C-alpha cells in the first residue's frame, strides 16, 4: 500500500505499487471520482516513496533507487531526481509534523 492524496481533494486515496516484469506500476483509486489511475513509474526493484515533494497539496509518485529519488511532480508533471542517501539506505515514510 502507498496511500496518499493523489487527486488533491483532501481525502486519502487507496494506492498500490506493483512490480510488473521489469517495471513498477502504480494503481491509484481516486477518492474524488472512484476512478482507477494507472501510472508506470520506476523499476520492479525500486522502493515506493510517495509524498508531497513539490508542496502543492497532492501526493507525488516517487521511487527510491540506490541513493537517488525519482519523483513525478504532481504540480507540473515534470520529473525530478535528487541524490540523497547511500545505496544501502532504506527510505521510510515520515508523518507531516505540522
């Protein structure tokens, strides 16, 4: 499970990250309209790390691989990469501390 507010309606959407062949596929059930959204993003060995990385109030689809974060920004659809961590690190989910 990789729940988050992917559609920006203020409610948590159900989502899973599935390893399909050599790819990673995200299946999101949007709470705003009960429609499934499918996004191919990442490799089958990636770690899913969804979060609101661009600060627009919607959860961004993201994966972690060998010290690099690969993010699809929900605000503009652009891809971002960030080097942070070592290849042996295990990313963990963090709560919003507001």
